[in-house]
C-alpha cells in the first residue's frame, strides 16, 4: 500500500471512531491502534489473572463458609475476566501463547497493586472495597471503547464486578463493627491499601504518556486524575459510614470544588513497584510461571487424549 | 514431546428457550467436549444460558469488510422492499 493510501485509510478510520462507530477485528486499523490495544488489553487480562493470587492466599482461611464461597466465586470470576480479555486480545492477531510468554518473561506488565501482600483477612475486605472499586471506575468507561471485542468483554466484566466490591465492603462493615482488635485490623488494611489504590488509577495527567492518543481512540474517556478524584469522592463517605479513617492528614472537603482535596501521592513508590521492586513482584511471577510449567503435562495429556479419540472416531 | 497448543473455539449461547443462540466469545480447549465444559464455566456462571454450541474457529468462514460494498450496498437502494415506500390514504386502517 502506498503512503497516500494509508493516509486516507487512517483519515477514514479516525472519522469512524469520531462517529462512535465500533471497530471490529477484520476491519482495517492503523498498526499503532492494533499494538496499543494488544498492550492495554493483555495488560488488563494479566492483571485479572495475577489478581487471583493475593486473594487465593486466603481462600483456605476464610472465617466462615459464607465468606469462603463468596471469595471462591470472586476468584473464579477473575479467572473468567482474564479469559474474556485474552480471547478479545487474540482477535487482534496475537496468540495466547505469545501473551503468556510476554507475562512470564516480564515483557508485559500487570496492575502493580497485586504486588502488595495480603497479610490479614481484612485485606480481602480492603481489596474488594478499594481495589475492585478503583477497577470499576477504570472499567465502566471502557464498556464504550471503540474496539468492539474489548467493549463487549468489558460489559460482561462490569456486570460481574459489582458483587466483588459489595462483598469486600461487607467484610469491612463486619470488622469495623466488631471487637476493638477487628476494627483495628480493618483500619490497618485501609491504611495499607489506600495509597496503592489511588496509584492504581495511573500516573498524573502531566506524566501519563498514553492519555492523549487513548482519549482519541476512546480507550480512555476520562483522564487518570479525573478518575482518581471520582474514586476519592465516592470512597471517603463509605469509610466515614463505618467509622474508619482515610490515612491522609491533608484530606479535606473543598466546598468550592464540590470534591475532596487530598495529599501528595508517593510516586517514587509507584515507579519502584512498576519496575519490579514491590514487596511481592518476584513471588507473584514465581507462582504464575510455576503454575504454567507444572500444568504443562495436563495440557499435553488433554491434547493427546483428544487426538486419540479423534483417530478412533475416524477408524470406525 | 513438543507441546501442541489447544485450538480456539467460538461459543454460542441460547439465554433462554425461544431465543436464538448468540455469539458470546471464544476460548481454548483440546476438543469439543472440553470446549463445552469450559464454556459452561467461563460464559454461564450466572444462569446466562440454557444451551451452548461450540464451533472450532477455523471452521467459520467470514465475509471480508473490504467487500462490504459489493455485498451490502445493493440492498441500500431498494426502498420498495419496505412498507413505507407505498402511498396509502390515511383512511385505510389495519395495513
């Protein structure tokens, strides 16, 4: 294709997106659109899959059967979300094996929030409430994104995610209304998860390299700072309601803006964790790669069995 | 043994009797039976379906968006295929 042809295709493509038309897998798309979507969608899928690890840690120690079935269902949902997103990413012409390879070699990133440890049962409450809460804020606008398979996957994800946040908040309510030790445990979990949850919504707008292009392609509908403000404004009253204190001495209602002002975020910590120096980065990758390698014989056996059955069928 | 990757399957789910099967997404599985079982777990965890079809993706032939014009434009100028094309007096009822 000549450069001129590509230019006119690109112009037509941008116009389609501006008209809110969806782009489907076999449609022509600029290479950069394809690459950006592979990066973001696979990163999203990896986050769902790695996200099972910190919570899986507590399934056997859930305090009651009610909590245990809920946590099991939630972790199973995360696996499902990872699968919706992986198959949506594959429609862009990349294989599942390549995607796993990118995760396992550290070439692809996943949400850095999962590099923090889950030390107590209250962490399961805090994750559902805060981490899933922040994820919902990130994900709802994606239900309208320009790439059809991504938007469809996100609609399914968003429908399922609200139970996750409610089960987390319910855990926090119970602990906050429990013994002084339980309340303290809930407060401690909030103290540790609050700032990483704010970081989860991404670098500030002036430092975010992908925002402008992503807004144009409707991969993003609000900037990181807007999403963060929305998260804070909706979460602070939820903490107040159960008598927990947000660990930010600068947090203050701003009447004029109709929003909360909040303190500075430790972005050094964020970049350290992104670069692999968080408390659990190595552990998470070891668990993930280990599961993949230890499962190899199962995958091979299933394939061999399927081939054997097929051959037998043909012989009849 | 050289690892062979599980093939890709397209999943169609009927949400309730009376409705058609609709494309829900895809997944990897070693064979059709496993594709059905996996589809049950991946796509119908909350009573989303009463029946599932699985088709190996390689068996689907899809039209090419580049041929959109020759395939679909011929239908665009045939307004006489729609009831509104026909002029009837307002007094006529039930038509």
